[in-house]
C-alpha cells in the first residue's frame, strides 16, 4: 500500500516544486540528466567489456586483498559501485566467487566510489564542464547508432559521461540561481543533531534516486554554492553511503542465499561505517583538516574536504571490518541457511545469474554437474550398487559379482523426485539465457543443454534395463549373470571416472582419461558381440535371454557413451590454456575405433 | 579492440595471465611431459604385472597415451612454427 502511494506522492511534490521555482526545476532536471547519464554509462560498460570484466573478476579475486583491489580499481574506472555489486552478486549466486571474496569486492567498491567525489569536487566544479558535455553527446550518439557492439558500447559510455557532465552543470546553475533568491543555508542545523538529520536526508535521497553519486554531486554543488553548511554536507555524504546499499538489496532479491548474504554484508559494512563516522565526526573533521593541510588543499575549499572525508571514513570502515571478514562470513552463513527441499531444484540458476553471460554459463555448467551428482546416486542404485562402492578404489569387475541388495529400488520415483524438476529448471534457464546470450557463446549453451539431456537419457536407459538386470543378476544361469555383471561393471567404471573428474578435487584423473574409457567401451562392444554369438551357438543361454541381453547391452552402451560425452562437456581445467591443451589432444572417433581394433584410418 | 578492453587485457596480464597462444604452447609442453611420465610409469608397472586382466588394462592405457602424445607432439610442432 505504502509502496503504491509513494510514487504518486513523489510525483506530486516534484510537480509542485517545478511549478513553484525555476531553480528547483533546473536542479531536478540536472539530477534527472545525471541519473540518465549513470544508466547510459552502466549500459555502455556492460556492452563494452564483452565478458572481459567477468573473466578478470574470476581470475583476480582468489585472495581477499586481490578482491579488495579489484573492487577499488573497477569502481574507480567505471564510477559505478552498483554495476560492480550487481556483477559480484551474480557471480556469487553462480558459485564462482566465495563470500569472503565477494565481501572484499564490496569493501573495495565502497572505497572506489569515493573517487567520484574527488573528480566532481576537483574538476567538475572548477571547470566549465558543460563545454565538454556537448561534443561528448554528439560523438556518443553517432557511435550509438553504429552496428558494432564495441562502438555502441563506447557510444553509451561517451553519451553517459556527456549527460553526467550536463547534469552537474544544471545542478550547479540551479544552486547558483537559488543563492540570489533564497538562502537554503538558513535551514542549516548545527551540531550532531544536524549531522543526524542530514544523514537521514542523504539516505532518503539515495534510496529515491538509487545513486549515491547523484546525492554526492547534489551535495557538492550545494556546498560549492554555499547553500548548505560543511557539517550538514558531511551528514549527507554519510547518508549517501548508507543509502547506496539499496541497490545491493534490490539485486539480492532475485539472488540465492549467497547473494542475500553478500547484500547483508554490504548493508552491515555501510551502516557500521556510517555509525563510526557519526560518532567520531569531530575527530574525523580534525583529521580531514590536518590531511588537507598536508596535501596542500586550498584553504576554504570545503568540497575537496568533503571528498577527503568521504574517502577517509570509508578507509577507516575497511580497516575496522577487514580483520573480521572471516567471522562475518561464518555469522552470515549461520544467519542465512540453505533450505533443502524434498524435490531437488536448481542450486545455481537464479535471476541474478542471468544478468551476466559469463556468470550465467558458469552457473549452468555447475547446475548440470549438480544434475550429474543427483543422477549418480540413481544410476548407482539402478545398477544395484551403492554410491560408496563406486567411489571406492575396489576392483569393480569383482565387486559386481557380490549378491545384489537393492532389488526394490524404484528408478522412476527417484527420477521424479531428484531429476525431473532440476532438469526442467535447467532447460528453462537455458531457454531464457539464449535470448540474451551473444551468438558466439550460443554453442556452449547448446553443449551444456545436450550434456544435461545425455545424463537424463542415461538414467532412462538404466531404468529400461533395470527389470532384466535385477532378474538376470540373480539368475541361476552363470553365463547370463556374468554378461549382465559385465554391463554393470562397465557403467560403474564410467560413473567412477566421471565422479573423480567432476566432483573430486584432487583426483588423479584428467579429461584425457576419458579416451581410455571410450576405447575400453568400444572393445567391450566388440567382445560382447562375439561372446553373444558363441553363447547362442553353444546354447548356453536361451533365445529369450539373448534378445534381452542384446537390448540391454544397447541401453548400457548408449548410457555409457552419453555420460562420457556429457563429462567431456562439463569438465573444465582450472586454467583456460590447460583446458585448451587437453581438448586439443582428445582422440577423435576414428582414432578411438582404430585403437579398439574396429577399423578407422591407420 | 577498445582501449578499455586493451587496458583490461593488460591488467589481467599483470595479474599473471599470458596471451592465449603462448599459454597454450607452454601448457601443451607441460601436458606432454606429464603424459610421457605417466606412460613410463605404466610401462614399468606393466612389466612386473602377471595378472592378465590388469596387464590388458595397462596396455590399453599405454596405447591411448601414446596416441595422445603423438597427436600432441604434432600440434606442438605446428604451434612452434
């Protein structure tokens, strides 16, 4: 109800203000143009970096200090902590970043965003910024009309900067005009009371505009025009810092529990930093004065002092919170627990992951591995084996000869419970991702979707053969028993190898080990054909047994091949170059056939 | 390539990432060395194995590694050119 009322109320107040005062109109237009510029800038950086930013994020955040540095550098370069925090949340949701690293980035982004105040106070208010805005807008719009994605991205960035400069110019002019009409400084509230009131105003303004940059620029221009006091401006800066967390909170709504943990850490960091800044406002002001003299800031330039204060209290906040990051992670993990539903659903596929193609594809890959993890149990039990038996190092050829114990296992029911919904989530996510994914990445998406299909088909194959498998593995005829046990052992070996490859961290298995498995399967197919003929000829098995075996062997070999193909798609070496090298050495089908003695070019 | 992309590339290079081809070449050499080592190890094991089943398994693995190495050496030479 309140939310529904908020927008009309804001619109009415704005309309009244615009009608009442031409200066207010100019300032509001300045803020609107500035915000539009920010949006354009973000859009430009999204298109401009074309996955490189995400790649960099993945590689350069393995340590907390690196994550912190990444946050500072990227936010300084892009002047948008919102974009950095949204990308961080999407990577965290996709499981590509640890919570501690994510928190490091957020700390860094808080520090990086303070450079904006320096730029505006140091340049924006000192030079005639609008003169630069016009050519930027002209060139930006021309580039925007180009076909090339990079040029279009550059156009967005240029136009964005143009609008930002233009917005600052209008805000500056608006406050200058105010000075001759009314003096807003007479509404200044002195002392700590003033800091508190203006902090609340700063929070409110940032929540409404969803940009701490806009609040800060507004504060700086008002301060430069002498419309607010320095102390009240400090309160507004603190408020802007707290209010900016709204973007992360909104971003976390579509994210999973990891994203929500990060948003909570963001809120906590900014609130704690804000409280520290309010409580120690006097020592901070003294420190700012000392530092200002030390770095030779012009006396009486309060806009630069405000920028210094903004940087200083964020730095203090980082120094205070950084040593407690590990504890904070533990606390957040306890606070936001992962709930396990009865029906298995997607773990990594969330709206937030869809925002960034790299993150979305990585999330999809992890989800298909999750699908394999679920299918592993069903396949193991479907073969009348325990998961632990397959994961162990025991000889599977001998283990399958032990009497089976899982006769009443219902593959169909477990498929419904653990795979069906998960598979649907994967397909749904893949379809939605296809609409936003660049053409060159589409192949990767299809491969992942096919990998998921391969895993599900393998489960269906095992379901089809399970009836006969249960029947013949406890049959009195030793020949048919041995044949079915061979099929079980073969599938169990595939599962063991894939489990080591995809789910165990320090396993002595590489992508290339799968080639050996492929050769073994081809050899087995050939041997099985020959053995089957001999068994029929020697009347060791009945014709009924033979047809069942032929059908089930088909299912088993299909399942094994589908699983190996899926494994090859899902496997990723830690290093991109290592992955590329391994894939280059992978054997082709005719090479496998030749090694298995089934023809192929010599 | 845009200036920002070039800059990001430079940053990632500073952070320890090499240009793709050079990195692949180096990785390929490392991988070939690893495969050679594995092959030697398997050949040694095969020599002292009397179990026919185990021997067959080892021989199969050696055969596959040999083929992968042959392919890798060829590719490495191409890349070096």
